[in-house]
């Protein structure tokens, strides 16, 4: 389900919020032991650095905008997925419009002003995996997720698709937070913490 939500917060140049959520009820003909609900929330904002050069200090706007985005996005993830306690994996992403720099996307998600707060609000400990790009309006982005407290838990390696049909415009940035309440359907490929040691020396045959 996708919905657009109007919000009056003009201080960060917010134009719209878009929430997407889904749940996989069957996979390979069988219901998962525990269906995972997944969601992404995207905020479309005006690019605060539009027209600035590559020597521009981005810090002031990071400190002002990123914490507001972190709260807006995680509030909606928490409400959509049944509480921070229900969320098990998370991820983040950004898309900058064609008039901006790729660094403008990174500036809003790759600093403590966003990442640390998203982690705190969602009660996580892991580094948050991410994706970012520059694109025209309507571009889809695959947001990677992993476990919010046990990053080595391979069952929770998954992705959530995110797309804003009319964003980002050339002078905008889309910032996304995503989460899931559980693992992939029928996970059964082991765990990084319990894997055997595998190197070219431990394998009898290694293809060239």
C-alpha cells in the first residue's frame, strides 16, 4: 500500500511524505513461519544546497534538517509496523535530484544527525546499511536492510523498494528510512557467526 501524507513543516522544505508497506503471506507455496511486515517512508524536501559549489560546508544544514527527518520518518515506521520493539531490521537511503550533487544525498543520511537518531528511535545498535543515488523523478531505489542489533544475522538481509512518482524534482532530495519486523520468508542459509572458515586454502577446488 502506498499513501501520500501532507505535512505542514516548512522549516525543512518538506513537500510530501510517502509510506509504503507490505507483508509476504506465502513464498514457494507455503506461509512463512512468521510473516514479516516491511515498510519504507520517504520524505521529499527542497535541496538546501542547490546552486552551491563543491567547496560549500554542508554542516549547518545537516545539523538543522537531518534530525527533523530522522524523527519524521521513524515516527511513521514505528506507527506502521507496530512499535519500535516489533522492528528487527532497518536501512536508509537518499536520492538527490539532477540539479544537486550526490554528496547532498549523503549529507542527510551519512552523519550522526540522521543515522544515530534513527538507530536510537528504532532501538537499534548496528550500523545502518544504505543506498544513495542521483536521479530524475520517479526513480526506484532498493533499500538494503539488516538486523538492527545483530548485523551478522543473515536471515534479516533483505531489501525494500522505494519510489516517489513525482520526486525528487531537480531541486529536491528524497530521504528514506525503511524497516522490517522479521526475516526473509523461510530463511535457511546459515549465519555469519556460525559459518565455517572458508578460504581458498580450505577448499579443495576453487574455480579460476
